[in-house]
């Protein structure tokens, strides 16, 4: 076949061998095994690249991106959209942005004189049948078609399925390149890449010619970009085809890969989750020491999670990830967050016979954001919710919102770590108002529609549920009882408590908490009823206990023969603002006695459970959880949650 144009520089090759030799000679990273040198002559008997695993990526439906400095390995099915986004991130479209002009930090104001940068026709990359200059996108498109023939790419493929990583690990074996990428078997990443990743997040300073021919210094922002969410909200507001959109908390940064780093998308998405945690000082933020963790930090966190038994099968499947370029996914992200006491809930979505996986995913993502929205009438429906880690076969990204168009179509709003924010977005950062001629054109890089999602049969996400409490003992007990049924993110907030029945107080607290958190919440209210006092102290036991203590509560019943009591626990769950709370209640009979046992947990030492002859404080925790008021209420909640999850799966 005729040669393909070089995807890096546009060189026109005469044949297939010519183009392959050209790329190895001029565009390979490090020493090429195919180009002879004095120190490294070619060994014709060695058929494998020394750094490549024995199983070629072509065998599992993947190919390296042909765009210079990308380094990403993508599936054949995603190559078209991947290259299209490359052209968008490089372009600086004429968006007719209103307001003051913007320039790179450190750039000097151009002079009015023009510096001639025209090139002779002979030095341009021209189409064979045209005298016009090919754009970067056109050259990529032309090269792509030729490379499809060289690599013998199928026109359509069945994408690989998400690997199921069981907790037990029984029957699990070492994963290969299909799951871990082209470097599945490496023990250590190259030194040049290690050094590159040390500059993660730092701005880059370069020099270039200005319009008058002089030298100017240009500082480009690094790959950690804050403030993108407010820009997207304004762009969506100006898109006449959008009916409404939900957005996550504005503090989520867009973190993208460094040029040439390759496939660290899973790590980048964890960093985006961490940006919310760090910027809001949310649960577990202290582990990150006020900064977004590096890729090396994340590898250490994941390895530590495996060390303490959280999703530890991951080590057997990967052979360890520290210092390597092996891909990670949802199980590793979940293991890391759990090990840092950052509660998260991993969910998998696949077709149920009635709805396809993409439809179920869209439905759940919209519900997630809708539950956290206060104003459901605005076009831009802002929430204070964290972003969502999103995985589909072969790639992961971060969901930052949901959009519905006037024609009824839907989009996920995403931060894709494979791509940088285009100059059109960068120059709008920090502006509170602006206008653009074509907002939809800029937003394309942040939208993933149903057509994109339908290529995949399964998806995974990480989401959170907030348990409103500042009591560590109570949180530990709730987690012990619920087990793996649900993961909780604890939040301590001040709530005004009304006077009323146990149920009325619980529901009111739940509504107020949902409004403050802007998301799904679980609140608890505990009551201790002295039968001699006819329902008192009841829901006000907290204030009685703080004022009187164990001895004082006993003295209240000193003149009463009836020392019987009832402990009551009421959990109220709400999907978010505007949703009516659901009540789960448990009751246990006992009696009030002088304090016995550990005094760390409220009034436990004075409440004796009759059949055991022990106070709550004297009982082993596992035994107490089986019979306690809290255990009974949580068992009802657990059953309901599992049924709710099953109905959505």
C-alpha cells in the first residue's frame, strides 16, 4: 500500500516501511530497537521491544494515539473521538469573547508592527490536490485514515468488559495488558517519566517571538486548573439549546495529564476528587497535607490500603503498582479512599433487559445531582456536591454535572484527564461575565452524549452518602452495623432542633441537613424514655445527660419504684432537598441502674438490657449491636437500602 503521512510532522512516505522507519528514527522516545547505533546494533532475532510486554496491545483492541506528545493508549472504538478532542484542545477558536482582552501570564503586549512568519510553499504541509494549507485537525484526520490501513484496524469492535475484582480473591489471577495497559509487566517506570511527574501541577515558562520579532517570556498554567466550573456554567447558560444543567461544587479542579506521560487517567480522576476534599477541608483532607496528592502519593496510598486488607486482591492482580505505569480503576480508587476514612460507594451499571446501561447511568447521575439541588427552576442548577469518579471500559473521567437539552437529549458534563482545557476556556478563567458567539463549540470537549456512552455495556461510579454526626463512637457503631451495605461520609453540622415527638424532630432535622449538605443525608435521633415519667426525657435525653450525668439521671427515679425504660433510635433518610424523609426506628426495653462499664458512650452505662443482665457499656460491641435500639433501626435501614440498590441495578 502507499505510505501514510507522518502523524507527528506530516512527512509523506513512499511506502509502509518508509513511514515506520521515519517515525522510529525521528520521533521515538529514547533509543529505538529498530534503528542501529554503534552501542545498540539491531538484533534481528529479537522480535520484541525490550520494554514491551509479550502480549501486544493490538491483540486486545488498543492502539497508541498517533498525536505527538500524547502518549495515551486508546481503544479503536474511541480513536475518532479521541483525535477530535485533540484538535479542540489545540485550537484557539474565534469565540468573540466580550470584555477585556486576555493574555498569558508573563506575556508582553504585542506591538502594532507585524512580524512576517509566512513560509515558502515548498516548506508547508499541503494536500496533494489543493494549494490550501491543511489544518492540524485535517492532517490528523488524513493520517488517521492511513494509519487505520497500516494497523489493520477493524471498523467496529466489541469493547472489552470492565474487569470484576472480587473482594475474596478466589480464583483471581494476574491481569494483563487488556486491563493494566501496555506496561502491565514493568517493574519500574523510566527515569525520564519519573522526573517529568515530579513537575506535576507546576506552571511552565517558555520563550517565544513576539509580533515585533523580539523575545518574550510566556508562563503557561500547569495541568492543575481551578475555576473551570464557573466558566462552564456561564457557557451553558448562553447555549440556546440547553434546557437546564446540574453542576457539582465549583471547587473541583480540572486536572489533566502532562504531555508524554501516557495512561495515568485513573490517578488524575482521584486527584480531581481530592481537589474537592482539599479545597473544602472535607472528610479525610488532613491526609493530603493541604495539597492535591501526587501520582506517587496515590500509589503509596493504594499500596497501603492493600496492606491493611482493603481490596487487597488488587496487588495479586496487578503485581503491585508502586513506581509503575500500570492502569488503575474503580477498585483501586475505592481502596485508597476507604483506607483514608473517606467514605465512598462504588456502583456498577449494566443493562437490565428493559434499559441499556447508558440509560440507567444517565438516570442515576441526574438523580444524584437533582437530589442536591435547591433551585430546580433555574437553567443552571448549582449544587455543593462532590464530583463523581466515572469508569467505562478502557478509560475513566470525572463527572462534574448533568445536562438536558431542549430536544430531550442528555449529556454528562465531564472533566476528561486526557485533554487540556483549550485556550478559549483558559482565557475566561476568573471572569464573572463574558459572552461568546458559539458556546456549544467550546462545550463539546466537556460533553459526553448517549451516542458516546452506547459504545459500552457497563459503567462504574463512586458516590457518597452523608451521615450527619460529630460523634466518632456513634459513627463507628453505625458503620459496624451497616457493614458493606452502604458507605458513609460523616459530616458535623449545627442543626436547630424543634420540640415535638421523636418522629417530628427526626424528620425536621433530616430536611434541614439535606438543605445544608445539598445532597443525600442520614440523620439519627436517640431517645431514652423513663416509663415512670411518661415518655420523658425522651428525645431531650442529650440535654438531661449533659446537665445531670449518670448519677443525676438515677436520682430522678429515686422516689419511683418503676425503673423500667425504653431506648429508642430513629434514623431519617432523605435523597436531598425537597424529598420527604423516610423513618427507620428501633426500640429496646431495659431499666435504669447505677452506672456500670465504660463511660465513653453517653448513657450506655446506666441502661441495663434485662435478658443479658448487663448494661450497654458492659456488653461486647458485637452483642450490643444485635439487640440495641440502634442496631434494630439500622437493620431496617440496611434492608431498605439493599432493596433500593437492587431496584436500580
